[in-house]
């Protein structure tokens, strides 16, 4: 229970926690950030870790002179790319084991064939957009692996998505994170970065469910 409380507090006040960590532990903050981004993108069981807000806060700390922007961006970019690659590889590893089953209560071959076709057709843009959607970015690489999206295609879009995500959000924090208005409304901005992408995901799922029901 205490761990859950700490995680919630860390997510909602990530700026305060990171600033304290930088003050107390210096360069070790880079290792912590690398680990958080790698785990959040690389392990399906850790979708609740902060991503978007963390990158923005890191940029703001760099803008305030507490961290080095080039080192932070470089490490976070590597962590994001490696995390997705590991996640994809896990999906590729478990996929063939599942595919040995015929239609059952746990596996539907037709559904898999549809997922495979979807990722071959639209998987690239899905991998890129998923970077900006909490929870979805953790599961998208795994599903791409299960659906047998080709590794070369996945890797290309993984790198593109990571570049846009890391550089974009860290850069936004660097340039705008220390503005007085942003500092005064930081908690609201964190909530917005969590809730708005989530609402888009829920709306998309609702539309897809309605379309399936009509079909």
C-alpha cells in the first residue's frame, strides 16, 4: 500500500521528486531516468510509470541548469528505443508458442490474422502515435511482436517514434517548463498529460466497439 501511495505521489509530483534526487545524488539521476523509461516501455507489467510528464520535467530541469540537455536526451532516447525493442522481442518469443494452439477459449486464429494484417498495414503509425499514449505505448510493441510485424519495419518506426517523443517532450520542457505560468500550473499540466491522451484512447476504443457491434 505504501508503494502504491509513493508511486501515485511520484507521478503527480515528479518535478519535486526529481529535483530532490538531482540535489542529493547528482549524476545518478541519469541512471534512474534511463531505468524508468526503459522499464516503462520495455516491460508490459509496468505501464503505470510516468513517461510524458517525466520527459517534460527533465527538459525543465535542464532548462534550469540542473541537468545536461544533451546527455539527458541521448540516454532517454537509447532507453526508449531499447525498451520497445525488448518489448517487441518478448512478443515475438511468446507469439509462436501461442500460435501452436488452434482456436480455443484462449486463442482465436482469425483474430490473430487480423492483428497481423493490421500491423503490417498500419503498424508504423501505430507505433509512433502510441508513444504519446500512456499504457498504449507499453502494449503496442508487445502486440506488434505477437502479431509478427517484421523486425526491420518495427525498428524503423520505433526509432522515429522515440526521436519525436523524447526530443519533442524534453525540448518542450527545456523551452517552456520554467515559464512562470507553467510553474504555477504544473500539477494541472501533469494531469492533462495523463488524462487527455487517455481520453483519446477510450474514445477510439468506444468507436471501434460500436463499429464492431454494427458489423
